[in-house]
């Protein structure tokens, strides 16, 4: 009581202390985030235009849904990012050039895009502007009860206007990029003017690489002189160990025991009847669908199996079993399995059938909508007709069948494999006899199926397989967690690599991770690891444990490289050959003696070579390869003139022009101008956006949210 009274007396004082602490926390957060906190709601700023977080995330979610089950967030986010950056940059161009959409442009576009939509067609099947206006008036009138329709139409119009403006803008660019006849003639000369040359070629390989030293300071200077070539985005390096949460041998043994227990009957007490019930085991059960649903991670696949369709590891063993014999438990990856042969017979390996499909719902062939009973009644009636008069089958297919793909072939499917069709259709086609005809219901509707042929009878078996994933026990999970936690604590204080080696854990380095990368080799998609590596509070050498589907990753940040130029060590592999060849060229030129090509060649123990019919479009020199700089210099000389020493791609050259052979004049160079137009405009969209991006000011905050 004394303590409580003391707290009551100091209540206001404590409230003030808590309030001040909260204020300090909020103030710190505001200062850390730059005051306004706008970065929290802005995914990016592109030339001053913000991409708002909520809108962007909604678009990412929609894009991921459109991708289907195989799409992931990273893919969807990158797709939306590219689309949004493109939209903003192009809209800036529209605004700057005053490109708008006039009503007649919009109407013409609607006429073009909606022409095939029945909603907007008149009685003659032509596009009707009046029908379009009536549709818009109707969805506006029903906006309160059906806002989705109005939103969809407004989005459609918005996107259509965007398309019109883009088409107008691209057309303007194409018009400005049209090649002239003079440019066409220049291209003709580029491709067809020829020269004959003689030359001295001293390859760089004539001087061993080890004789040329390139220093780090020279590499650094070259990088600074050519910054555009060696710019890099922010990158980090990490190293990590993966401690997998996998079943121990004890867990595997226990799983074997549990699986074996499923073989035998079990006696359980029934609380309803107050009596013991006997539950059939796998050996004695006949209701495989129910048994597998209750005891297996995978349900019963009620089909026949050809030997070659079974997994190779169990194919020979299982196919050799008698009916009711069981194989297992056997392990496949992380599962235990029991397989029981429950049937054996012969089936053809292919069948030929014909059918008439009566769907439940609208039938586009006879334009009739039928419910389930009506569809079955129609199918039964057709079955009666074709049984009585088989020749009518071919007449009925184009009148009634909704399977458009088979109508041109009189409803026939030629020689398809066992598992090519849906189960009900498959079973009738393969398990009936040739000549049998009947009605089969599938999820497509009711089929009148006739078996026309079967071939290649083969042995097949039907199996029931219990499959259970081998899961780590709680004890194993706790042990793995302790191991991961222990490693994290030790690595944070000691040598990460040495501790990994001591504990016999595989050390995996991952270098040059980008800020928006998502994949970690050996782990898979894992944005949290990447985000941690780029977090301002994470320092080089820091260690952290991450939960991953496989278990635990303990990662260490080993390097952080900010946006800017490559480091000397990174650029060395690219720059060293360039600087080395430059020094080799200087040495080769300095060692050259004599004034004629023959004398210069002799000083390097090489011969003077000849090349004929060289063009600028194909600047290839024998034994040297592609040498545009050398060929370009030669084309700048007249017959009989020599070039200076030229440092090419493969070595040092000195060239004498023997003959210049201009191509004959043409009456018109339009074909070459047109070819240039095609080359320029075929990648216009891609190159345009690329150019706009290079000059744009883009602040990318995606890594904050993904």
C-alpha cells in the first residue's frame, strides 16, 4: 500500500516524464526523416513528379494478379516501375509540346477500337456512336449501384487518350527522323565504295603481357577520364551461411514408424456409439479416395499408369508387383511414400474417337442456352438418333457440337494418348471397346462419344500412393534455432569465415548486390536481406540472422560501394587490357624503323599484306578482324597515300591505299534512304525512353517499400 500511495503522489510527475519521452521520440523520428515525412508516401520522384505509394502498390498488386500464380512481387514491381517511369517522362513531352486529344481524334479511336464489340454495334453490325453514347449515359445513371462499370469506362478513355497522344508524339518523331536522298546516297557509298590497300600489321600479342606494367594510379586516372563507362549504382557484398531446418535421422525413423502404422487396421473408441470401431489400414482398405484424403498429403489419382509414366526410381519394382502388393515406405526427396497396386489390365496406348459436345450454358453453334437437364436431354436424344442411324453422326456434328476445333474433322480426335483428355472422356475412350458409343459428362458439358479405334495394347496398373512430407520434429526445430543463434552471436564477435569453417558450414559469398535486387543465390527471393545490406544503420562487418523457407541465413555485410565510379579493383579487369595495349602500341611505334612499309615490316619481322574490296560497312582486315578505325583512316586517303601509325583493336597498323573504287552512280537513292528510315525507327520507342531516362532526375525510393 505504501508503494501504491507513493506512485499516486508522483502521478503527474510520471505523466510529464512519459510525455517528454514520447515527444523526444517523435521529434527524433521527424528529424531523421527530413521533417515532412513525404518519403514515407512517395515511391519515386521523376523530374519533380511524385509516384504515390498507395497508387503504386495497388498497381503492383494488380500486375501480380495478372501474372498468375508464378508471378512474384519483384517482377510485378519492376513491370509497374518501367511503365510508370515511361508514362511520366512521355507526359512531360506531351505537355512541353502542347500535344492534346481533340474530340474528333477520340471519336475516331473509339470507332476503330470498339468496331468489333457487339455492345456498340447497330442492327447491321456496324459501329454506332449513338449506341456508345447510350451505353455511357446508362452507366452514369447507374453509377451509385454499379460504380465499377463507370470506373472501368473512365479508365478506358484515359488509357485511350494516352495512346492517342503517344501515337501523335511518335509520329512527330518519325517525321523528324526521315532520311534524305543525300543521306541515302551516303549510305550507298558507305556500303558499296571499295578500296584496295597494303598494310603493315604488328599485333599486340607480339609483346608478352608480363612485360607491360599497368599501375593502380593509371587505372584510377583512366576511370576519371572516362566516367560514363565506369559508373555503377550502389552495391553491397555479403557472405552467409545457411543452416537448414531439415529432418534429422531420428525424425526420418519416426516418419517410417508412422507410415508403417498406416498399413494395419486400427481399433479406435467411438464416443457416439460407446463402442470400439475397426479402421481399415492401407492393406485392407478398398475406399482409396477416402483413405488417402485422410492420411496422405496428396489425394488419390484414379487412373491407369503405363510403365514408362512411373518415376524411374520405382518403375521396375512397382510394375512387377501383384495386385494388393505394397512397396515401401520409400523416400523421394523430402517425402515418404507407400505404393499399393490395386488393379492391372491392358489398355491401348492411343485411341481415335469422335464426339458431339453439348455444353451446359450457351452453345455458339446452335445459339441455344441450356441448363444441365436440358443439355443431358439433348445429348440423350442425339445418342438415340446416331445409334439408330449412324450415318447421321456427320450431319449432327456441325449442327450441334460446340467443340469448334473438332468440327472441321467431323468431330474426330485422331490417335491421342491416354492422358491427353479430361478423365471422364479419357476413361470412355480407352476403357470401352471399339464401336462403343455413349454419353459422357465432363466439365465442358455432355459428349456423345463414339470409339472409332484403339491400338497398341499394353499392360497398365492402377496404384494408390500415400505420400507424407518428412517434417522436422519440434526438438529438431529447437536444435536448429539454437545452432543458428549460437553462430550469429559468435560470428558477431569473431571471424565469420573461420567460425563457419570450424562448424563445417558452407560459406557463400554474394557480390555486387544491387539496391533493387531480390534474388540471393542459394536462398531465392529475399528482399529483407538486401534491404538490411543497404540500411544506413548497417555497417560493414555487421552480422544478422534471417528466417528463410529453408531455415536460417546468418549473413555478414562485407562491402558497401556507394553510387559513383567503379573502384580500381573492380575496373581493373576492364581497364588493364586497354592501357596495356596503349603502352604496347607506343613501344611498337617507337621500335619501328625505316620509311617504307617494307622497311617498317622488316623491323618487326612481319610482312606487308594486301587486302582488296574493303568497305566501310564491313571493315574487316585479314588476320586482324574488325578494325573500323583503321579502315576509316584509309578511306580518308587517296590512292598512293599512306596513313600514320594507327592503334587498332588487335595491334598497330600502317596503311597505304592502292586503289579507290567508287560505286557507280544511281539514278535514285530512295531505297537506301527508306532502309535508313526503317533502321532508325524500328527501335524508336525503346531508344526514346532510354534517352529520356538518361537526362531525367529520378529519385528512386522503391527499396524503402520492397
